[in-house]
C-alpha cells in the first residue's frame, strides 16, 4: 500500500478532481491524503480520505477576498502573490504532511509541495486541471488580462513563442519567494514555477478530456491526458421542490457561477433575470448563499436555488450559463447541453474559447454581458441545432472516458516503479 499525498488550493473545481482520483486510488488498495486549507477538512474526511491542513486557509465564504481575486486584469497575479506571501509556512506544513508519503501529487499552485518533494527526493507527479496551464505556441491559451495576445498565433508558432517570451519574465518576477526558498534549502533555482518548473520530469497528468484539448508538440513529453476526473454525489437526489419545477415545463436554462465566482457575481443574476424574460424561456438560478440582489418575488418561469449536484441537474437543462471555471465546464460538457459562457477571470477565458472552438457554445466576456446581448445569445443557442449537436457529441465522448481511474492507475504504476 502506498500513501499518496495530494496538494491543492482553491475552489471546489480545484478540490473535486483530487477527491475523485483519491477515491479510485483507495479502491486500488492505497491511501490517499488531501493536503489543503483547513476549511475543507469535513468535506474530505466525509469521503473517507485522509486530510492534512496546509496554510493558507482559503475560504470560499470570504467574499471580499474572492472579489479581490476575480479582477480580470490582475486577479491571477493577486492569487499567485497571495500564495507566495506564506510560502515558507506552506512549506513547513507540507513537510509535516509528507513525512510518511510515498508520492506527492501537485496542483499548479502547489509551489511549496514541489519544493518539498524535491528536497526530500520523493516521487513527484504534477497535474494541471485546464489546458491553459500549458503555454503552448501551437494552441495558445487565451490569457484573461490580455486576450488579444493570442492573435499572434496567426503568424505561426515562432511568433507566438516570441509573444510568450515578452510575458513570462514578468510572471517569473512574481515568483521571487520560490527562488529565495530554493536557494536557502540548497536547491537549484529551477524553471518558472508556473510553467516548466512546476512540471514533474517523470509524469504530468492533464486532468481534462481529449475532446477539450488535443496534446500539442510543445507540451511536456511526459504528459498523460486522462479525461476529466468527476467527483459525483451518488445516492444524493435532487430536492423535491426542485424536481417539481423541472417537471412542470420545458427544460430550463440553468445559470450558475460555480463555487467561487458566485461571490463576485455583481449584477450577473439581475441581468440574467431580465435576459431570460426577454428570451421567453424558463430558468433556474443557482445563487449560492448570497441573495445576489434578486427580488423576493420572481416570475413563475424562474426558480432560485442555492446549489444542486451538477451531474444530476445539468442533464435536465436546455442550456447552461456559467462562468467557465474548469469544474463547471467539465460538468456542462459531460451533460451534453449547449453553453453560454461568461468568463470573469483566470483560466475562464481560455476555457470559454475552447467551448466555442468545439461548437458547443457561445461566449460573452463578463464586462460585455448585458440584458439584450444575453437574451440574443440564449435565443441563438437554443434555436441553432448545431450547438445542441456538437454539445451532445462532446458529452457522449466525455462520458465514455474514465478520468479518475486513468489518473489513479497512472499514479499507481509510477509509484510501483
């Protein structure tokens, strides 16, 4: 039996894939431990997995901080700098969590776990949740602060590499605390912690579907694309009132902002109510615990609900309107329903572009989302059958994959070697 330590930080989209892989590893006879913020302890232990608290203690209830992190231009920089401001504390916690580990699996923000694995000479597997983590010149990701940058791709990979070469030195400068800690521990400086320095030399797990992104010539050669690892809720049905609404008429459009962007919604939901009325469709709004500025009395064709398991709900939607987080995008793709993606920040711009590329949806940037434009996009999405057909095809392919099992088996093979 191997003890595998997963290090991750962020929203449910950053946690659920590792819960799914950890559960599959335990089916294979190993022990999976999730090292992350203390607020996730109850959720992780309820799944029968081990838990290790690692600073910082990120909380999805801290709406002010989440709003700060969801700035389109500087949000990613703010997240990275916040993580690195406590790098040494995170490193100390990770060393303690990894004292009897046989392998460490890292998330793109697990800077300290990479250092701990290298310092202790532990087997190390890195993972990425979204293809935007690979700074490819052949299929370049769309960066939220500078979406126009990908226009260089029209000039070929060499021009795109040059464009990335203008950006990466700035990103590397954010990571000064990593290089200082590595120096103090007697390690070589290593590569850029967000790119080549964060990739294991032995195994990189790309935890998404081939449907969503095809491997490119400049991805790490040791990359294995596994398919999306889905963490589901077997035995937990939809609430009766919600089922009654779904059964009472045509499938509604489902609006959701995932587990983090929902705290930075602004006027998203109020715009959406007006847009759905204008489009003449039914709608279900998943609003989290926030009131979101919605009136207490809504039209009969609209229902507000805090949360429902996406794997059970999305398949009953006519369309899914969401922020483009990788977890929500994966569930929406699996459902086979067309999407309207409203990216706020981070990887969401690239995820939205990929949804459009495979023909499964339409994207409107958050700062351009308005009543008329949203209504027109929804009407087009629901009337043009090409979106429905492309989404259904993507859903069939993704449902045939077994991302969590593939990832767990790859980790098992690596540890055994």
